[in-house]
C-alpha cells in the first residue's frame, strides 16, 4: 500500500473541507492509497473544524521542512503562495494546489522548478473545483488534437445570468449570490471576468502549450448585461451566457472571455445556476462535454483528493515543456462575429438614418433592425443585428454611435457561431 504524508497550508473553508473529507468518513484510505494529514500550517484555528492532535505550525513556511511527501497549498493569493510552492519544490516535496491565480501568473516558473527537482505540481482543483477537466485533458484525451476549448467557467456569473433569465435584475441576482455564498463580498473578480480568464488561460496551457501567464487576451465581464437583452434572447431562441474560449486559428490560439448569445439548444446553453460546463472539440472522439460543480468546499476537496491519489499512483505528470516557439495569441480585433447592438435613441427626425450610416461607414451589413416601444424617459430602444464582421469594425462603429447626439446609450454583445 502506498502512503502519502501531507501537510496542509491554510485553514479556511477549502482546507477544512478537505480535512473533514479525509477524516470524517474514513476516506483517508482509498484502495491501495492511504493519505495521512500529519501537519497543518495556519495562523489561527478555525472553530468550525477540530484538527484533533494533528501538529499545527503558525508559520506556513515551516510545513515544507517537515517529514511529509506533499504540501497542499490552500492559502490563496499570488505572491506568498508562489513563495511557498517554490520552497516546497526546493525541499523535494510534491505540491497540490487549488489556487488558479498562482498557476495562471507563475505556472511556467513553478513547473520549470518542479521538473528540475523531479517533483510534481498538481492543480486539478484550480479549474472548476472537482470537475475533472485537467486530468481529462492530460490523460484520457492525451492522444487527441483539441481544436477548441469553450465553456462557462465561473459559477457566480452563470448563477447571476440564470437568475436574470428568470426575471431578476442584476443587483437582485448578485445579492442572492452573496447571501448564498456563491459570490464574495467583493464580487469583482468573478463578475468582471478575471476568474474565468485565469481558468481558460490554464486550459490553453494544457491544450496548446501557451505560456503561464499567457500574453494579453480579451476579457469582459457581465456588468453591462440588462433584462432587455434576455428578452431579445427569448424572442430569438437564444441563450445569453458568459463564455470563455481558447481555440486554434491556423498557427495561433484565439483566447477570449465575454458575454455571448448562443443557440438555446446547444449543450452549454442549458447550463444553469452555479454549475460549470466545458466543451472540447477533438479530432478523434469529436465533441466532449463535461459539467459539474465549479465551486464549494466539497467539490474542491474532491479535486484535491483526486490529485493526491494520482500522486500515489504516479500516473499524472506535468506536460512536457513545449519545444516550439512561444504560442502566438490571435489579435482579438481580427476576430469575426455577428453582433447585437442595443441603443437608446431620442425619437427625432433623421436619427435612424444617422445610425445606419455609422454601420455603412465601416462596411457592416445589417441583418435586422428592431424598434421597441418607448421607455419611460421617452427614449426609443433600438436593436440592430449585423452580418459577420470584424471586432475592429464593430468597436469603431460602437464608438461612433456613442458620439451621436440622438444616442444616449449603446452597447454590443457578440453572437457566438458554432464553429
């Protein structure tokens, strides 16, 4: 039987969830693998979890020096977590982490150090908690060429958009998400898109060997979404989701995170609540769909335990360092979409003509123009959808529209294509 002696750094919600999962239900012995938590690094106790007679160190940097096999980093943040992980590697310890931010920002450095020391750094729980996307891409789909990775990677954003689809306002949905523990008191990391950006950056590394951190790519959150957008989606058999994408485009990779309209019958469109969902386009098995809980201490504990079992069985290795030139990231301005423009316009003579001339100026063909009933402020909502055009042209048009005197409000949402 293989025994792993582990030290946990951090004693918050995720760490205590892991400890209870390993000890509360005698799950510490899994087949031919026994996992023993021999020490904990924590500045203070957590009254919600009794660690019994497990040795506790108030300085987390004492943990890598103990007689253990694995350091489990659950302190969060970036700078201190990086320092702790690198110290553990230098001490010849394997590392398991749920920290997407440190992997996204320092993955290349951390993985290079691990290879040099002959140890492993596992990070299943850093992307979608217990949903096993990392091992799926590393192991089961290892012989496939993955042409596209896409999905809803942030449970908070998906919960808010699902609630708005059911009739709530953005603020109401956010308040409930915070009350239920789906969103932090400061939810900006989730609703501005950075959490999903970190996850798609890690998945792009696994699929294409892009760097960590990756080169700059486009990230947009959901704060600009309104109830009127869901009415349009309902009328046109579409779903409005926050989508993260990494896909091959010739010899480069397109990476992006932003709201989209998509076909309501697509597999990702059906994802509701706090669940995460991922779709992989592969050359050998076609489309692969994976969905599950993307947050919560039990789900995250599942991902961490999965990594510990992989370490014990030594069948999960870091991807080889790519020997090709750095992966090129596609300029987002060259990406092609259909677009939905929502405008609020003064009902005055010539307003429509001046608006359509903005689109004509940049060679954008219009698919439809919908004039809605007047709002309470005597503004007339106008919805314009376009034929496919470049992001560069769409943004130039949006800027020009925002400077027209009849237009008091303007925004765009991209319409995702199947390919």
